[in-house]
C-alpha cells in the first residue's frame, strides 16, 4: 500500500518526530525531571540513543530505527548505489543495538525490503520511497495501538485494581502505547480504576515513566517497589495484571521487561488474570517457544547503581538480563489490534493474523 506523506504528520506533542532532516526524540533517560529532546542526524547517533535507552520500548525503537536508516540514506548524499550501501550499513548498525524487541527488526526489515529492485530506480525516487516507508512505520504504529487500546477496554471493568510493569504507554511507541495506554483510556472513559506500578529495577521505567504518564493523565495510581507486588495482591487490591511485550512466540511465550515473569507467577498464585497487550507485529512467527528468544544482557553498572548513585560494592558480581520470558501457561490472553488471543495461542494468533 502506498501511503501519501500528507496522510501522516508529526506534531509538536509527539515524543518522536522527524523534521527538516533530523530525528527528534524525547530523551527518556532525562524523565521525569527534564523534558528535553535529542536531535539525531546519523544512524550511529540513533543507534547510541537506542542502546542507552534514550528512546526505548519495543515500538518506539522500531520507529527510531526506521528513521535512523533514512538518516543514513540522507547523509550518503549520493547516487542510488551509495544510498543502497548507506541503507545496508545503517540497518546492520541499528540491528546490533538491542536483540530482543521484535519491532526493531520488523521496522528494519521493512526499510531494507525497499532495496529489492532499487537498482533500477533513480536516487530521488529511492529517497522518497525510504521517507515514505519510515513515515508509514510511524503511522501504522499509531493506528495499530489505537485499535489495541480499544480492544483492551473489554477486560477493564469499572472499580478494579490493576498492576503493570515497566512502561508500555505512549512513550514506548508513539501517541498510543499498549498495556498502559489501555488503562489511561479506561480512566478517560470514566471507569474508576486504580493502577499499581512496579518501579521496574534496574532502570526504573515504571517509577520514572509510567508514573509520569499516569500522573499527566490524572489516573489514580500507587507506585510500588518490585518486591511489593505479592503483598498487594494478597491484600486483595489487585484484580488484573497487564503488561506489554517485546517478542511473542507462536506458542504464546512472551518476552518483556525482566520482572514480568515473577509478576505473572504471582498473579497465578493469587488467581488474578494476567494479560499481555501487543500488536501482531510483535509476534515472531518463526519462534516456536521462549527458549529461542535472545535475551539482551546489559551493563552490570545498571544494577550496582540507581540514577548514577552507586548502591553496591564497586565490583559486586551482577546478573543483568534486560528481559525475561513469561511462559504461555501464565497468560490469560494477548490483546492485539485484531482482538484478544486466548490459549491455545498458536491457533488464536494465527487466526487473528490471518495466516
Ligand atoms: O528495556 P525497555 O524499557 O525498552 O523495555 C520495554 C518493555 O519491556 C515494554 O514493556 C515493551 O517494550 C512493550 S512497549 C509497548
């Protein structure tokens, strides 16, 4: 499908926007204390921003990746051959930043796909196609998540308490996120809900980002350290758990921010339904089960410190997987843009995907 550029435009409220040949991203490392944008002009600046989590969340990094590739093409200043070379180099560089989120590769594959048959195309046309494709990735992300937010309303009953982990709101995508945005929309529609937010160590995406989004939207919430979830469930305050996902396998096993698995097990122990909300583009149809997902390992410094303040011996041995796998057996349903997939997931995901 060809998308006219006029049909999608960034606005100044967007946390990611492409303007005058540069990519502007709201620096998520500076939140919630500072609202500042980073201006990125090369694929390596985009790759660094993704690695450092200045832009983070599966779909946000997909969009940033697409524009990172476009920036590579722009800076090649050359003929079709040099644009193709620059695109290939940018794709390889950005693909090496974070291995787990399916949407990063989903976006890069779509940019790279344009190179098939590009040899016969003049440079102006190729540049237009690349820009149009990156805009399309942004636009599809917005439209898809809008639908997820709508579909998800079905599971948010009036008067319930809900726990979530990490940040799966607008910051993790563009304009609309997944799990957190479902909750924000439920509040906007007048449902009386209370959200419990895990702080999400080591990098505190729950405390810094989800709390910030909930507060701006006026949603009643309580911030918890990760270890408090069981206590709060036992006190009967929680009726539902919901998170986003970075990659979902055919059998329904889902990778998300480390700590999600513990939350799902706790939810099961307390008879609380546990949902994932994610677009079908997060489903890796080539991945049979969670053991096949590559989990990103990050710098030990992130665990030894909080916001730059060291809280452990300088060389304390550390284990720092950025994600964990929640086995499908703990997942009550996966909220997608086409409806809610229920177990057995292999069948329901294929059927929603139409494959
Ligand atoms: O390491 P992060 O902050 O990029 O991890 C993000 C998550 O785990 C989100 O829950 C996930 O990407 C879903 S985004 C709608």
